[in-house]
C-alpha cells in the first residue's frame, strides 16, 4: 500500500491522534503558562510587589526558579516520563505533568524579560496618576510585555509538540503511540507508512499552532506596539 492510500484508509484515526496531540500540548502549555505568569508577576523587580518583599529576595527567588526550570528542561524526556510513571501511572496525567515541566522555562524566561523591559518612567507616571499595583500590572505592564510573553509561549509549544511524541511510551495521547507502534513493527506491512504519517501529523499540528499564534498575536497585541 502506498503512503497516500494508507493515509486515506487511516484518515479518521490520524485525525483523532492529531486532535489528541493538539489538546495535550495546549493543556500542558496552558498549565505551565499559568504557573509562569503567576510566578513572574510575583517575582519581578519593577516595584509592583509589596515593599515588604526585599529586592534580593525577589531576585534570588526569580533566578532560583529560572535555574530549576532550565535544569528540568535538560532531563531526557524518556527518563522523565519513566520516573513519573510509577507515581502517576500511565496515560494523560504523567504526560501532562512532564510536558508542563518542560514548558515552564521558555515561558517564565520571557515573562520575566517582558515585564522587566517596561520602562520604569512609564510605571512611575502611572503611579503618579493614582494607579495601584494591580491596575498598573493589568493595564500597562502586561499589555506592553505581551508580545515577548507570547513569543515564549510559542517557543514552548514548538518544543513540546516534539517531546509529546515520547508520551507514547507510557500510553499517552497523541501521535506517540502510533509512532512507537510503527517503529516496533518496522519492516512489516505499512509500518513505514505508519511512522511517516505520525511524523507528518506532528508537522501538521505545528502548522496549525502557527496559524493560531498568528491570529492571537494579530488580535491581542496593542495596536501601538505591533511590529
């Protein structure tokens, strides 16, 4: 069976795997994004946190979290999935946990960079107008930092699309299970087609995400700072 015939015969299953892969990445990056945004807003150093939070404490906590999350990113994916399996079992739960861990560093790094890039003079002007810390964050700092933050989320998604395939080793959702099965059967009927279809499926998921990010950036970035 040639490749296109194989894809036609397995189209429903491939679409199902694609939906699983897309959602797996979206949920994992969403969890990591929420954690990174919360941590970044609490630990940034632009005078928007309570005065009782000393600058060395905030900087130390921020740098420590960045070091820990960057170290986690270097853990071999197969090893991390294997370490989580005895604790969390098989399937979606350990897959989401591992992928969220891998997603934190690129997002957190850009959250910190984006929030820190806002000019202090702008924040002082907002304070002079009577804006409180929360309002300054939501009305000024986050919108100005958003393009940088979105870039970090985009990088995390592209990284995680590939790593998510390894979740197939612990029966995780997505193209991983199909890819691993094809590799185990390599040399038998349609095994190469199965591996190729799963690989190209990941590329399709990445292309869909690129369109999503283009739309999100187009409609959420303030007009005055669009590139």
